[in-house]
C-alpha cells in the first residue's frame, strides 16, 4: 500500500510495493488451505501465538481465538518495529493494546458480527461466557480508527448488533470517538480467470465430466451448462439448485433434456460430518427429482483451475444462500459472463441487478426453474445478461476499485503531515 498524487499504478509496481510495505501476520497459517498468493509466497506470512491451543477438550474455541490473536498482536507491538497502519479482521481484542503502545492507525474489517454467529446459548454458563466475549467485541471494536464492512446488508446487521456504535457513544475503555462504519466491497482477482485459458477443450471436458454426446453438443454450442458453487453445508441451501434444475428439466421436451447439465461444486472436507452427510443428502435429492445421472455432476474440493473452467463454460449460476453477508461467487460468475439467479436478500441485492445481470428471486424452486427456462428461451437473453454482468464487475468490483477506496479510507485516518512526509507506509495485517 502506498500513497501519491497518482491514483492508478500498474499491477507489477503495486505488487512490488506490497512486498516491501505490507506484512501479514497470523496465529495460524496452513499452506494447504489458503489463497494462491500466499501459497507462492508473493506475500510473506509470519505466524505468532500458534503455541496456544485452539480449544480445550473441544470447548472455548472463541476464547482461544481471542487469546491467540492477542499473543500475535503483542509480538507485533513489541518486536516487529515501527509501522503506521494496522489492519485487523474477525477479532478486535488487540485494538486497545495497539492504541496504548503504538501510534499506529487501526482499520478493522468486520465480515460479520461474531456475536451473531453463536446462536446456541441455552445454558446460563454459555450465556455468561458469550456475554463477556460479546462485550469485549463491541467495546474493543469501537476503539478502531476506522471500521469497514463488506456490504450495506452487513452494515445494517452491524448497527443492529452493536448499540454502542449505533448510538454513537464513546468506547468505554478510553472514551474514544466511535467511527462510522463504511462499506468496502470485496474484489475479485481477475487474474485467477484471465490467466487460466480454456486451451484444450478436451481437458475442460474431462474436468467438467462430459460424456461423448455432451461433448458433441458443447462443440455445437447446444449444451446448456448451469452451475452452483458453494460449500457442502445445509445453510448454503444447495438443494434449492437441484430442485430448480429438476423443475427446469420438467419443462423441456425429451429431445432437449440431453442438452441440460448441472454442476454442483464446492468446498468439502471429509473430516467434517456435515459435509459428508449433506453430500449424501444431495445425491438422494437428485434421485428423488428424477434427474438422470448424466445430467448432473457433483464435484468436491475443486481446484482453482476447475473453478475457473466451470464458470467459463457455464451460462447460468444458481446462488442459493439466503441473507448471505456478501457473496463473492456471483461476482466471479458475472465476470465470466454467467447470468446469476440469486435470493433476493443479503449481499446479492448489491451485486446482482435484477433483469439486467440476472434475477433476484424468493428461494422457491419453481420460480427459479421458470427463470432458467426463460433465460434460455428468450433470444439472446442469456448473452445480454452475461455481458452486462461482466461490465458491472469491471466497473465496481475489481482490485483497482477496491484499492482506490481503501486508499481513501487509509488516507482519511492519517494525520495530514504523515500523508505528505511518507509517500508509502509500513502496514501490518493481523488476521
């Protein structure tokens, strides 16, 4: 991150400055489960506090996460040297310590209030435990110099959950002025798709699991590929996509059904019981919908290349979660010229334009199936939706747009003399 009179910089120069000026720290880092930029060490990650357990006998996960994050932050404060900006997300506990021992400005990125993610509070012990954590979360977060959220939907939920900040009170520990939350939309990494070219059609056909007849149909431009990408979790409502596809098939002539193909893909961990159970439930649902096995493909723990190819060859994305905080998948789909059908709630209300880049509907499989049929039936409708979606993403949700907005937010936190004296800054990210 760096600041100068010029707002636009080349990707190469930006990466060079990021390597020099931005340091990523975390209490845990697993190269097998991280972004590609971290796997190839474009950005160095320092791990501190990992020696503290992640839980005690399967309990106190949140408490341990707070302690591990604090240990990581204390290392940064006392041993990392000077820095001007600290970026945190998820756990705000280190904020008062950073304010007390450093002069750095603090940006906190709230993906979603942690207090709302814990819904099971039946026992008085659990309620007391969560009351302390929720109070710490609210009052330490209020001490940040700037707070950003990932969507206007999350912003509404944020102020509903944190009354101290909603009423613009001062944080209790040091009477800090509470900052107003700003919306900073996440961005897609276009290179993840631009750098992966379909190349050999045969390779793509193998990854997509097409049979000989479907490959011929794809070559002739007749195959209609529909996809849904999400984790194998019940809250993601993947069953809606299968039921909608089943209804769509019921509206087609027998000769047309062979050209319809649904891909269900997403994150899967065989160690997570819900992933395993829900995958089997979806298989049973596909059978109950009488969807021919050749017309549906289940893919688990897909690679980045497979993900890119699925979106490049698909014409429609079914994004099934309701009240999603933001949702990056619709943006990736629109960038690849997919029409998006999503629930009319949460983040998609801000990313998908109804009847322009896709359709926003109630989570009703009949309505979704009808819209799939409409999109493919109307002449050139599917292509118009795809082109409009790509144009919207390029304009509002790229790294360039994200960087410009983040640049303004960080500049707003800095003292005027610091902006002039230091054209680039040392920034610490603690996650």
